C-alpha cells in the first residue's frame, strides 16, 4: 500500500530553510527574557549580551541539541496505555485552544464561557472517538485570570481519560499544573515515564522568548513533560510576507527552543509545532482558514520531519463567526492537508473566529471530517491477490455483490462509516426526519453524547487532592471556593458572568 502524502518543499529548499534559520540564530540572535536561559546558553558557548538580553547561538549548539532531541515519543491515556504517537507520519487530532468565547447553538453572537460550558465541552470531547486527545480548549471567565490555566486543566483531569494538550499562562501556575498531573500519575517519576499531557510553549515573533514561555519550556525539560513549540510568525506583519520567509523565521524560533530545552535536560521530549498565519492586509486579521496559512503549516512540518522531530500544527479551524459553509470548507481543507502532510498532532477542531471562539456543534462536525481525513491517509490497500478478478468472475453478470461474503468481510474496513450527523439518505427520508441541516443534527448529537456521558472513575483521594491543589491556588488569587460544575440549565443562568479581561485574552492566544 502507498500512503498518500503531500510535500510543498524540495529537499534542497528544506536544507536551505534550516541553513538560513541557523544563520539567524547567530545574527541577529534571539532575545531571551529569562536570566536562567541566558545563563544556560552562555554556559554552553552562546555569545550572550545580558543587558540587551540577546543570545547569539552558534551552529554547533543547534546540531548538538538536535542530536539529543527524541525522534518520537508517546502520550498515554489515564489507564497507562499508549494513545498518541508523536513521530513518523502518524496523524492524530485534538480540539483547538484556547477560546475566550463560545458560540451557543442557534446564536450569532458569542459569549464568554464559564465552568459549566467547559464541563459540557470536555464530556463531549471525551466521547468523540475520532479525537485522539483533548485540549484545555476554553478559558473560563468565572475564575480569576491568575488561575485560568490551571483551573481548566483541573476540570479536564476530572473528566477525561484521553491525553491532554495544554499550556500555562504563568511561571508559577505551570508548577501547580505539574502537581495536578502528578496527583493523577502518582509520582513525578511515573509522569515522566508515561506522560499524559503536552504543554504548548510559544516564542514571540520575531525571534523572542518571554520570561513566562521560556521558563515553562525549561521546566517541561526538567521534569521530562513533553513540550510543544508553537512559533507564530504572521506573514507580512511579524514575519516575512513570503511563505518561505515565514517558514525560515518559524524554523529559527523553534530551533532556539530546541537548544534551550535540550541543554536544560538532554533527551527530554519536544515537538516541532506552530500556529503561524497569513496576514490579511485589508482587515488586519490573521486568517487561520487561509490556504496560505495551511501551506506554511505543511511546509514547516516538512522541515521538522527533515530534522527528525515530532510535529504539530493548528489546522482544521475556521475564521467564520458561525457554523456555516465557510466554516465547513476551511476546516475540511485544513484537516485533510495536515493529515496528508503527516503532522503528528493537529489541533483545531471546534474553533472559529481566528482561534478565539469555540462551538460544540463545530466540534461534532469536525469529528466527521477527522474520520474522513484519517481514512484518506490510510490509503488504498490490497486485500488479496488477485485483487478482484476471481471475485468478479464468481459474481458474474448478475452483479449482486451485496450477498457475497467478500462484501461482509471488507465493507467496514474499506469505508469510513460516519455518524448520523452526515446525511447520506434519500431526500424523502431526510424530509421525514424533519429536514434538519447538519448544524441541527450536530447539536442533537452533542446533546445526546453529553447526556450519555459516563463520569470517569477516579479514586476519591485523587479527586480530593486535585480539588485541594486547585482550591489553594484559587484562594491565593482571592477566590474562596471553586465554581460549581453546573448542569446545562444552571449554565444558562450563569452565562452572563464576568468576561475575560484583556490580559487574559492575550494570555490565551500567546500561551495557549
């Protein structure tokens, strides 16, 4: 079987991208706002200007870091089973993050999400089989922004059994999030041996590491919790207008992260990821559904594979404001291109409006897209030799393959069978069922899955420890008690609680 693949760059171009990225790390170098990281780089041979906070990283440091970075690793589910393989051309999907708005079914205006929304989301995401992992997808507005990152991880750990894609908004909160993961794993050693989460860490374009993200990156390495580099050049704004130019900048930013990470703890797992975008000069927006954004993603993933690193991208999302035709075709194109590029983890299902808004109905529809994308890259298999001549002779001119055992044997393996969200019925039957469009069918499936959700069985002492860790952080932020994890009816009553602050919004975008 030939696996269908997609490549945008020639081997010569990939090599040139890497060469130019390494040149940039030497001149002008990388600005680093972490004294710990600057000292680390200086100790290993980089030329460091402490006053300017600039490190010039020589090529040999880059090559040494790449030699120790793992070529692949697994994320485990909470039963201890390998669930996501970062490496090779294995393709997995998780919902996008981190939304500061949520779109209710039938609404055209989004609102700020609260705890009840997050609980409904995580029940749904955990129930959708095509989603290989879950993300801390929503930023809850009913907790202080100081704990918004750790609080959403706390909620995830109460409900899901799947691996988690997350990220911290602060230096100290990262350690609380690590403690939450350790509480479930049993020990720091157990978490390092079988990691259940990966942390997004985002350099700032161009060629800059904030103190928060750099410290998070080094802490991930120290505890051997996988780190996912998320470089975000905006082509024509904070990066070159040419697609290849932005790929070069992306490579330089990610390579600087690999160096800092690997010299903190050689061999710790790290992912070559990102969330770059084209820049729309007409509106000043960053369209994640633009085909150029998708092309940059697929091209940088090809560079990461050339370097032998696991890969990640934000794809399968839309800039539409509601779940409509634009939403469908942008999401579908991105998911398919990412799968054909062999990107190990594709984050994006459920996301609207430039990564700022989440829709449960979109997540359900996207799960169908993901199923089709996975079937596509599974390729066309030979089920025997001869391929079909004996079978066709056996059936003959009557053409009744439905009754043949061969059809029963291979039908489900050959075809992706969608849920009832996808309409493949006759028009008369569609009309008899109420003439529902795909969004309505997705809404009904979302409600059914949430209602049927079976709570995850966690030992009571683990639940108590998770709550205690989170409550201590909440109390330090001035909150006496944690919000109730409300039912859907209670959710509607709390939907107008305090909005996310501008700082919280910026943190959600920059730190995931």
